[in-house]
């Protein structure tokens, strides 16, 4: 995870739900106290009662008490329960590129930390969450878990706190009730200059009572005060309360009529908001319900637009839905995005079913994300990598949903192609373990020989390299080579790339060099051919082989060529790999300042793109530079900082013999220089330093701690 994205996950840095937490002081105090004796606390309540906002408030208050912070895990968009541990690991500043089960790696990461973990929207995953929570709590004495759910999780560790609606004003009461404060605050945001006068207060108090203090219902009603007076709002709501089921119609399968009365009030508010939307707004609301998590304008236009809903009108309709509080607008690192609360999305899903459009627009959603994966594959090796990195992480929930849709149906062939096209997300963006999950499933679901299978095997080979799983990588190479022989030169190049990285992992530098030289000769015919992972990879892996064979000077021309291509095209990710390998060559040649410069240049990109393996290698190179300069204390701290990454990866240095040997030599020399006690102390200082802060100081040359 990049430093920016790590900070977004910290509770204090997360984008807030619309508006701030109103009232709830007693609940805040109660939940905070409950988290002291209890390891797991679940906030339980109906949709729209404010569980998520209360969890934000609790985590904000509690965060300073936890040495390693409070971290937010949004589970609303997760549909594949097997990915629960992946979702938690992705939210934390840890990598999960590991050949061991992710849950075990996660337990190991949390074992020595003091962390508050907030699991938001758990009701659809309660059965699967129980063993995850129980294993994590057993492994990590400093862990506390705060969950939000419409129903209890059902684990013996759980302390349940019921979240009730806000207190409403009694007849003639003042504006101090929490429900009244929320209504007036949101009304002021919707209507410039809005104030509560004695003339309008009774009507506003009646709105709060009609909606039984349910926060989401109140916020939806407040948005209508830009069009209606408080008295008109009260009258309209009174009419809707009397026929609330007519408002929703008979097709609302998402909501149960046996829910408590305040949930019925939410139905009234949502149904009324729906009725007050224009036909085009209602249609867009329904179609947007096929998205999970957040979505962008382009996705909304491509998925939702057709002859009935003019694509050119969708930007305006999105703005209008945001003004009505049906969706929220979010500025993010990936650009402007939109999000729909689960309760409102469920209403839209029900409406979409009643229109008979559910299957069609789920298909269109899948088609759009299959296309997005393909576009990302084609665009990755170029100047827009940072933008694609941010975009694909922002779209992760929707990409998962599309993959699930393909792999869980007769469209497994499409799923195989999509999983292969997303190689860059799995390999270059810190999601290797999740990539293996999907690639294994896709390859098992569609077994016939095809170029799609070959590309998926290629993607799997990259992922297994990142995981350091040499036996599985050898099996992958054994399958892909004869398969590639049935197709063309491009497919043969993919197979040879897998053979090369398999050779690197087992330390067979001579084989690696022969294969990569052949690949380079094939791809060097044009700049376009070189600007591929196979083309640039032949230079990077070939240079590694030369260094491993004691030919560091001979490695530099290939790295120079690689740098020139990347500079010409604006490519960052492979440029960073070239810089990392260049640092190793410069170290072998005794050029320490040059090696430090190259390692820092690589680390800047690798940390930015959540490449923890690459970041670890850069920190190792900088530690080797430090000991070569005689700064053993800094070397030990850098080794400790790197160890934070290695503890969450499969094998340190992915088991490549020459890299492992360089690491062990650095450790031995540093220990000998400092002595055991001083080494252990400096190493522990680096290991305990906040990773983002430590890397930031490393990049500037400042003291690590």
C-alpha cells in the first residue's frame, strides 16, 4: 500500500460520512469503555441508524490509545467470503504477497502490535467472520475489534452494543434533542441561510417524530427543505407515513415488513425521496445499484446509459442525486468518485428488479469491468501508471464483483481472460496473494488450451515469483512451455519469461542469461516491442543474472538501455526495477554514492506503488551502502526497517540465492562492527519505527529514528 493510501485507511484520515457525528455522547462513552475489557465489540442496529458514523467517532477518540493506530476495513462491497483476510490485510500497512495463508500472515503481523481494527458492514459475512476474528484475537493480545452490523456476529468473544435512533423532541420541547440538532444542521447545509425560528420549530420537531429519530431518514428529509417549507415537508411526510407500503410497492424484497417501526420510517423517507425524484433520476438510481463500493463518472455513463437514459444527461443527473443525498461525491486520489449507502442501494436494487432490468445491468457492469481490465493491461507500461494504480485500487470492489460474476457462471472463459489481463494489479500493485486466488480459480474453471490460458499462466508465474514459491513456479513453467508451442511467437515469449524467473529463483543464472538474451534480441526490433514487460523484463532479469555471475560491469549497458526507454516513454515501475538492480551492480563495483542514489530513486516509486518486495530490496541495498561507508548503526536500522516488510512477505529476498547471500553478508558485517547488543538495539529501533515515516526519512537521508 502506498503511503498516501495507508494514511487514507487510518481512521483519522478517512473521508468522513457526509456531515459530522451529531450527539451520541453517551453511546461514544459506552462503546469506548466496552473496548477496554472486551476484545470484540459489535455495533448492531438497523440500516440508516448511524452505526458507521458512530464507529468513526469511537475510533477517532480511541486512536491515540493504540500505539499502531486505528484502521478501517470497509466490507460492504466484498462478496467473496474467501477474500475476507485479503480485505483486512489490504486495509493495513502490510503486504500479503505470501505463499502462506493470508490469515496466518495477518495474525503474525498483528501479534506484536496494538491496533484498533474497525470492520464496517459485516451483516452479510457473519458466519465467515467468526473464525477470522477468533484467530486474530487469539494471536494478537494488543488487538481490539470494533464491528458494525445489522445482526450480531455470533462469536463468544463479542460484546453487543445496540445502536438506537436519536432521541426526538417531545411536544413543545426545545431544539436540543439530537434528532432536532441533526435536522437543523443538515438543513443549513442544504438551504443557505437556513435558521430555526419559533414559527418553523414545531414543524421541524414533527418531522423528527414522524421519522422516529432515524438519522438517514432525517438527512434525506433535510435535503428536501431546499424545495419545501418545513410545514409542507411535515404534510408530505404525514401523507407518506399513512401509506408507506404503497410508497415502496409490492416489489421491495430487500426490506422486511416485520422490521421495527423506525426501519419502516426509513422506508417512508427513502420511498418518498424516490417518488420526488424525476423519472430519469429514479432510473439512474436503480441502475447505479449494480455498483459496489464507489464508482466514477465514466463507469456510470458506460453501464447505465442507453436509449432510455441519455449518456449525455448522466453527469447532470449524478449532480442532482448528490444534491438529494441519494449518492455522495468523493474527491479521491483516483479522481472524482461517487458512493451510494447500502440501504439506499438496496432500495435501488429492488426497483431495478421491479423494472425487469436486474440481469441486463449486472451483465453490463461485468462487461464494463472486463473492458477496464483489458484497457489497464494495454496502458500499464507507459506514462499513466500512477493514475492506473489509483484507479484500479479504487475499483477493486467492482473488479472483484465482476470476476465473481464470471467465475460463478458459464462465463468462466471471460473470467480467465480478465484474471490474466489484471496481471499488473496482482504483480505490480501489491495484490499478489489475491491474484493467485483468482488465477487458480480461473485456471481450474476453464481448462482448455487457449491463448487466454497461456496468458493466465504467465500472470500466475509473475505472482508466484513475487511470492517466492519456487516449486509452484516450476510447475507453472512446465505447463506453459508446451502450451506456448501450439501458438505464436508472442505466446512463446510469455512462456520464456516464466522460464527465466523460475531460473532466477533457483539460482540458475546461466539459464536465465541465455533465455533473457534471446528475449531481448526478439523484442529489440522496435521501441513498442521493448515497452512490454517481456522486453524491459529481459533487460532487468538479464542484468540480475550478469551480476549474480560476477559480471556487474557487463550488466550496466542493459540497465542504461532500460533507463533510456523508460525516460523516453514516462514508464515508472520498470524504471524503478532497473534502478534497484543498478544499485546492486554499483555495490558490486564499489560505487557506493551511485548505488545509494539508484536505490533511493527506486524506493520512491516502489513505496508509492505498494511494491513491498521492491521496497524491501531497496532498503537492503541502502543498508549495504551504509555498512560499506562504515555507518553500521544506520545499516542495522535499515535492516530492521526492511524486516517489517519481510515479515509480511513469503520469503525474504524471495529466496533468490545471490540476494539472500548479500543480505546475510550485510548482517554479519554489521553485527561484527557494532557488537551483538548494539546491533540488536539499532535493528529493533528500525523495526519499531513507523514504516512510512522511516522510508520518508530514508529518502531524505535523515536519521531513521
